[in-house]
């Protein structure tokens, strides 16, 4: 049923209102044709009897009450898909912008998707080797996981995302089955180009689909961009058995678009003006990751968000953290010290790693090593805060030991640059670092593991520890 | 005909209707979406729809049913997984594939399955609500006791012989005093927002033992009690709920995933099907009912999921079982209330939550209790609710209001979680008001020493707290040796006792007997060390014995089934400290 109406009753921000409409469905898509022939797209967001409110994705600029023809399409927004989308570039509402013409369509899918039945999911267990120690070792990425990067303006989140994409593609027997879906929301041309160039350098461009809503594109359109990207990802994963890595940036811009929509609709705002349903809305995107029983593909998500004021309790990172299966947090302090990647390991977490590491996956000692590194590094923080009060010289020998361990851990383990490090090397490095500390300090680890992996001598030589070997000094003083 | 007039997300309005009643179940539109009447005035009726309203049009029909949204109760609940409005997810998967579609219509329970029924009544027996009339072996773990449904009382005039029957077959006929004849099957419906009645509420005196040291020892919950677990993201609420679901000594577990992750429910389902209950040697899933209304499922059904779950819990309680209910997370439920309330343009109270939030929270936790049932048995429902406070700030309305209605509060702490001290329960902020009621039980069942040791632990942790104020300013080195010892023993308590590794085969569940032995060992270490220091020997010499580390690792080194090994440690301590010159 294709209904057409001429003229509007009211325009308010990105919303237009029509009256005397009949037979339209909630959340149906509409096309808005202007006098000059251009077409915009909208969605029915509320119906009150014969009055309909429509959200115009490209904005309402230049619209007047009588220069438009509204056509109701009779269905929610659908995206035309086939394997030919690989290698193509689309705008934020899924129209090709790479001058290669329309794509062949095998199937149309509703971009809103439908909730996956938990019974149809397979619990994700296969780890993705990213070659980055602080991720592989401490916040392992699992295929089918949603693991965001919490960043801030000016920090190297894009570099990190690209490094993950480049290095992750190299491993595993299904490497050839690996594709990337990239969604940009409100990022600059430079950033989009950076990703494009990097995909090209990595030789994967033919396996990348891009949906771009850049900073100068219509704001409300951003509400559709991640949905297009995820619909494409699900299609490729569940119908063509591909392993899809979805990179979405910047989720903060997405949320701001949602806030704008909500306030123009006159909804009661929640924290910082964001709508009360921000959690549910984000979940409707982020839950579209996973593995299902009926296909051998997977959807893994790496959303990137910039934390306003680096504040992790801001509603956007806060609600995201409640939905995702962990987070990789970048820290400005590390970044300022020139450490790359500046991953703050303590607040970072991967919830799915516990079943994807250890014997048979990475190595038997992975879990205990990880626990001990976290515990020891958090002791470093205590020592540092004490040192900032009484001065490092006044610290007890044990605390001095932790200070040294902290420096070495940041220098060797976190700071890695753009090298690709094998998981075995990451784990060995972790033990070498822990072996800087006296064995008794490793109180989270079972004795039999320590017997196998603790080696103070080795640490002493590898890191060229200070001549007055701390551990001997400690013993001396006590006797 | 009643027609849809307006549509705003999950909220629709019907104009000029007069035949609806509040909380009535309705079917909306061509797809027959499930809905519930939430308000009525002379102009219009407001309905919340439990499924996606995309594509719904004004003018589509709204059908009344005359009944409230109800849970369907009967055999087949255990081992199953449902969404928030009790639609069976396995059956939906078989019918519709990997996605859940609106308007899906599958019976809640398998109505074709035959059950072996042992009928316990005979013609002439007088029957009333809640009495047991038959028994079915529902899973190898649990006998399903069939209960007389509500509003039925009278004499049995017909009873089927024992045998196998389908759920909807009539097993019993009862004639009431007005000569009306009631047919009874295995199935009964119960409105989810109405608590099932009980004969008597009893006082709480038995703990729900979880094998989690920090809970059982410091902040226990009683059977029939309620507890809240607030914590920022990633602090371990879900892990704590899972640990309870796996190990606590309830007969039945109802686990509600309310607005949380799909993968977590899949994990629960997979893990519980494989995990073997140590007591019965059967898969844990056989005592478990799962309700999964994940965050991307319709928000109104999220609100219902809590009630569906607690109704099922009460039903098993009424058969004489101890049921533990986990709700993860009640914040998502409260947010569903807020979202619906917002769409209704109700006047918001704190942070946009409706003014009735506290009373809804109270009503939910009030459904916990230790009771005498109408089947004259003892049963209980214990409720453990997770809370996900915005920005991990406990001053927000859901945490604050929940605190008023629960008596155990397990505050999860971001700093502890960052240091990977799990369970990240902050011992300074957490509390349990049940300890007094449970003391008799502990003294009798575990030994008088248990609560005494507990008290000593609390004292040491409090002293550590005080000393840390000083240490933060001047460092540890300047403290006198006896205070250094306090800090060291507190560390042994924190790392060796409170911290517990859910992924370690022995440490994941620790029986009370071992908890007591561990506490006694730590306190013995403290006493002996104290004596050595009083003799004037340097604290550093004690450290060099490595005994503190040894005791910390007792949790791994002494398996749960070989507690005799504890004796060796006493000797080790004596020898090591005795050797100090
Ligand atoms: N007792 C424990 N033992 C070992 N690890 C734990 C324990 N509790 C929590 N963790 C670790 O912390 C992670 C996060 O825990 P969990 O998923 O329970 O957090 P949550 O509080 O439910 O977070 P959210 O609010 O986001 O759902 C787990 O994946 C696990 O790695
Ligand atoms: Mg959780």
C-alpha cells in the first residue's frame, strides 16, 4: 500500500507532523519528496488517531508546510543485501556513495533486526589473537563478543582499532572467511579516510563494507547508520557464514543524535538530557553480536566511544559498560607518557575470556598469570599513592619493589607499539615481570604454578635490574 | 469493536471503550500482540504491549480476554527457559528459527507430553485450595506435587486411576457446596502480580548456605529472606548470582535474566545442563527454571519477567520446597517501569522514576518468606536481586529504595573488582540483619566457634581500616610490630578468606565446616604470632617463615574432601614460629 499526502501540519526540529492520515503503521518508513525533486527519508515515530509524527533523518531544513509530498512505504526501513556489498562504501542510510552504481540485491532485511533467541546462541569461546599483550593477556577478545574501546578525544583509539583489525586477520584457519563492517557516526573525513587507507594497506579492502555518516552529514541519520551496518553484519555472518568484525565509531555521536531526537519529541529527559531508554536503545545495537547454532559465522563488535571529560561514569560509557561483555579503557596519563597502546588495564575487562583461555585455548597458566598481574599491578597503585605523600625514598623495600615492577610492566608489557606479539611471548613476558617481585608477594597464585613459572634470575637479567638486587636487600635488612 | 487509536512505542491507547478492566490481558492488532490494560479513564484506555509494535496501525482491533496476565503452572517448568511473558524459548526456536518474532504463539508448556501421575486422593475426600492431590516425577531431582487451584473447594466425585496423562486432561472432579462441578488438571493459571496465599508466615532461622565465604560467614541470608547486590558494571553481580544458583542449598532455583545479556543466558543454560549437583549427582538444570528477557527484547515484557519468575517460585514453595530466586537486574525492571511511566506522561519523582517505584519494589521483595503452605508443608522463597546503579553511585533511587526492604546488602566495590579481589563485596558497606536470627542455627549446626570467629574477623578488619588511615600518610614501616601483625593478619583474611576464586574447582564452593576450620587456623596463626612478638621478636622474622603465605593458600591446598590436612598446619605454625631465635 503506497499512500501519498501533500502538505504538513507542523514542523518541529527533525520532526514533521501530518494529520488526516489513515492506514499507516508504527515505525513505517516514509519518503519525503521536495519541490526540487530531492528525496528525504523518515520514520513514523508516533501515531495519535489520524495525526502522525515523522522523524526526518536528513533533517527538516528547507521544508515548509506545503512544499512536500509524503509517501508511506508500508514497511519498516529495509536494506538491500547480497555478498556484493563487500568492498563497497555506503552513506549512513545505506545508499552507495562510491560511484560504483547500485548493488545487486539478493535479500531485503529490516534494519531494526529482531532479538536473537538466547536458545539459538552458542556461547562464544574462541579467542581472537590480536597480537597486543594487554588485550590478549589481560582482556582477551573472543569471537562473537562485544568489547568496546572507551577512549577520549585525542587518544589513539582509531590506531588501536586498526591494529586489532590488521593483526587479528592473520590468524586461524578461517582467516579467509574474515570480513569487516565499518560504521562511522559523526567522525571527520580524516578519520574515515584513515580507516580506509589502513584497510587498503592491510589488503583487506575487498572484504570491508563501510557505512559512513560523517561529521558534516545529517545528524539524525546517525540513528540508522549502526543499524545498517549490523544488518549487513548479521546477513554476512548468519547467511554466508562469515566471521565479521564490526567497528563502530563514535558511539558518543550516535547517542547525541538520539538525545536530539528525544528532546525534539518532548520526552522526559534522564541523566544529562539523554532519554530514559538510552540503555534499551544501545542494547538493541550491542546485543546484535554473537554466534548462532544455525551458522558457522560470527559477529564480533568493537564499538569505540569517547568519554566526555574522560568520565567513565558519564551515562554513555556507563550504560555501554552495563551492556557489553567488558571494555578496553584508554588512559590519558599513559598516553601522555608516550605509552602506546595506553590501555588502562585495571578498569579494562573481558568477561568472556574465562572460557576462552587456559589449557586447550591459550595456555594453562593464563588465568593465574592474569589474576596475579592484576593483583600486583593494583598494589603498584597503592605504592604510588603512598610515594606521592611520603616520597619514594621513604617507601618500604616491598613497596619499592612494586614501584619498580610497575615501571617495568608499563614499559615492557603495556607499551608495545605496533608490533605483533605472539600469545606465548605475552605470557612469558608476564611471568618474567612478576618474577621481579619476591615470590612471597605472589599471593594469588598456587604454589605448583609458581614452581613452574617463577624465575627471579631470569627477570634480573632480562630487565637488567638494579645491581643491589631488591630481594637480597630485603633479606639482608631483615636478618 | 475496540480499535487502536494511538501508538507510542509499547504504549497504545483505545478510545471510548468501556469493557476493559485494569490489569486485563488483551490481544492487540492483527498479529495478536500480548498486552495489558494499565489505566482507564472516561475518554481512553491505556494498554502496554509486551511485544514490538512496529507496523501496528490505528484501527486494528483490540480483543479483551476477561482474565489477567497469568503464569501457566504445571509440570515441565523445570529445566525450561522462558521469556518474560513465559513463552518457551526452545519451542519458539524450533518454530521460528534464531530470531524471536512478535505475535509468536506457542503454548507455555508442552501440552502433548505425557506425565506419569500418582494420584493421592479418593472419591469423597474433601479438598481445598493448595492441597496436594497427586505427584509427578518432574525431573529426576524434583517431585512435582499437584495442587488444587484457586477458588475450588469441595468433595472429590471423580478421580482418574494412576497412569500417564497429558497436562490438560481432567484428573479430578470436585463438587462444591453449591453443587457446581470443577474439573482439575495438572495445569493451573495464576495472575503474576498477585502473591499466592499461604497459611502462615514463619520466622526466619535457617541460612541459605551458598558456599561463598564472605556471604556465609559475614553477611548471610536466611532461607525466606531477601538480599540486594548492588554494583557498577563488571563488579561481579552476575557471577555472584550464578554462584548462588549453582551452589546454594535451595531445592529449586528460579533465575531471571531481566534486561541483561543474551550470551549470559546461553551460558547459564549450557553450564547448568553440564554442571552436576554435588548432592544429587544430577545436572543442575533439573532444579532450575530460567527466565530470559534480554536487554534487546521488548521493555514491557521485562517488567513482567520479575513477576512471572516470582509466581513460579511461589508455586514450587507451595509444594513444600525451598526456592531461591535470582533477579538480574532489578534496575532494568525499574527502568522498564520508568520508560512506560514516561510514555504515559506521568509526573516523575526522583530521577524520572515513577512515584510508585518504592511500593513496587516493596511488593516484589515482600513475596519472599518462610511459610507454612496450604499443603501443610514448610517452604520458602528467598530473593536475591542485583542492582545496577547509574555510575556505580549507591545514592540513586533503586538502590536506596531497595535498601529499605531487604535485610542483607552486599555492596560490590569497583576498586576491589579492579584489583580482581572477587567476590568484590566491600566488607565495610555491606551488612546482614539476619545474623541474630540465624545465630542459634550456626551455634547448633556448625559449632559455637563459628560466630565467635566471625566476630574476631570483623574486629581485625575494622582495626585494619583504622590503621590504614595512618599508613596512607606515613607508610607501614613506622608502625610498631603488633600493629604490623594486625595488618598482616587482615591481609590473610582478605586474600586467604574473603577473596574466593569462582573458577577454581575447590574454591568455588566451600562447605561451612571448611569455612570454620579456615577461620580457626587464621586465628591460631594470629595468636601464636602475637605471642612471639610479645616475646620481643622482630615481626620481619615472622614474615620470613612464610607461614602467612602458606595459610593464605590453604583454600587451594586443602581440598574440600580432605579437611584432616588442617591438623598439619597447626604443627607447621608451631614449628616455624618456635624456631625463631
Ligand atoms: N567470584 C569471581 N571469581 C572470579 N572472577 C569473577 C568473580 N566475580 C566476577 N568475576 C569477574 O568479573 C567479571 C564481571 O562479572 P559480572 O559479569 O558478574 O559483573 P556484573 O556486575 O554482573 O556486571 P554488569 O552489571 O555489567 O552485568 C566476570 O566476567 C569475571 O571475569
Ligand atoms: Mg551482570
